[in-house]
């Protein structure tokens, strides 16, 4: 087959370069790109296909006359303004698009099958007192004040709260990669979670590349956003001082749901014979959360200095990096991983829709990143059946 050269606008090539890293492209492709830009060479169709695949940019974008304008509404709701999110990665863009497809399907399913809109979405809009907000969310979820006492660690606590959201109709999805592509890892430095508001199918996405304690906090942070009825892209990785006012409230609500203030103060006093650093460690175990959450609560109540708080946060980040490095990139059980990524209510709805003839198997595979072989087992483990 003869080589086919194609004319690609230099502005498109420059835009595509801005959407990816040089490491993804490789030396050979980078050399070709430089020659395309300076006009000494013309790309072949196969080379553009390679560029498209390595940069994770749709092939059709390369044949436009001007760079595409991708309207990512969720970026308007980022917790902290940042250079990184002014130019979001393809991994984040594709994850948002994927979750919007899940939400669109779930909304249509619930509307078509006679579900009512969920009253919890936006029901606390405009309220500002974190303690009162937390009390109302607890009541809506039937969550006891000291619920954490029944669970061994943040992972168990996360699973429990996720189950309550499942019962309430909130879709919760997790992933640490884009779809099922292990070569496209999501960065916790770019985002930790997001929430997309919808009256019929509110959706929370958690970046599972994060630590167990951080995932629990992110889940509660996004719960607050669902009850406020405001979209969110949570990227407060390093406790930036430039946090929007609503995010300060959502963080306070999350902290109150994890470690109620009055209970925290009683336990802090009870441990008065210990030094403050020991108290933080013990209370993190008591509340089944990260030490950073307890340190923040201690700082906000004038129990520790800002320096101690910053030190605890820095130690937590370093400990997580060390733990992650020691784990390596081992696989684990495919079905357990797939089950953890998908929302149970969503998968059960898919199974019902397939059985009734409203949804095809092909569509179900696409929405769940599974296939004919794996979907039935994943569905069964999440309570669905076909």
C-alpha cells in the first residue's frame, strides 16, 4: 500500500502537543513533529494515527482547520484555580466524558422507568453552618453520630458510606485509570474526585489512585456538594489557601461527618496525658480516617500549631508515596477491581434494562469497560443478573 501524506494545520499540531507530554510521544515521533512544524517534512496518515493513539486525542481532531473548543463545564467548578486544570489532561477530559455518558444513561433509565427526582439533590443549597448541614445529611443517610466505631479502617468505612449512597440513589464510581487502560493512570495531583449534579442521577467519581483515608474524605466532600446541588472538581491536593468559600464549607462538613466536633473534643481531652502528635495518631485510628483530617480539626480548634498541622500533612503525603512505591504495579483480582470501580445500582439497572430489551449488551459493555466474557461475572458480584 503506497504511503499517503496528509496536510495537517501547524496550529493543530501545536495544540496536540500542548495536550500531552513528550514522554508519551517518544523520541522518534517528537523528531518528526519538529520537522512537520518547521515545514521540512509532511506527515503520513500512519504517523498521524500514531500521534493520535499516543496522545489519546481523537483522530478526527487532527484534520480540523482550527483547534477544537472542548467545553468541559466541570472545570468551572474546580476547588482551586490552577495552571494544571486550566489545561486539563486528556486523561481527566476522557474520564469526565465517560462519567457523563454513565450519568446520561442512568438519568434516561430512571425517567423512563418512572423514578422520581431525588429530593436530596440541592436540598441544603444556601446553608452555611457545617455542623447543622452534617446533622441533616446524617439524618438523610440514616448515619449514626459514631458510625465509624463499627469499622476497622478507612477502606471499610468507605465501603459502608458508599452502600448508604447506593440506597439513596447516588451513583458512585471509582477508578485510578482511564476506562480499562492501565497505561493511562489518573493523577491525584490533578484531581482527587468530582461530582456531577443531576436531579435523577447525581454522580460522584473518586480517583482511586489516592490513599484510603483521602478517598474517604473526598467521598464526604462530594456528598456535601450533592446536598448543595453544586458541581465540583476537587483538586485541593496541597491544602491551598486559595480555596473557594463553598469548598471551605464542604471540607468542614466532610470533617464533621468523619469526626464530629463534640466527640473529637471529648476524646482529645481524654488523651491529655499523651503528647499532641500521639493524640493525632490515636484519634485517626479511632475515627478510621487519615491523620491529616484529625490534624486539621486540631488546628481549627486551636489545639495544635500551623507548623504541626503542615508537618502531619507532609508526613502523610510522604508515607503514601512510600507505600505506593513498595506495592509496585501488581495486578490483583480482575473481578474485584472491576466491582470496586462500578456503582452497584447502575449495574443492576443495566441488567434490568438488558432483560427488558431497552439496552443492548454492546452498550452495557461500553458503559462498564467490560466484554461478553467478563460482564456477567461483574454484574453478578454487584447483585445484577442477566
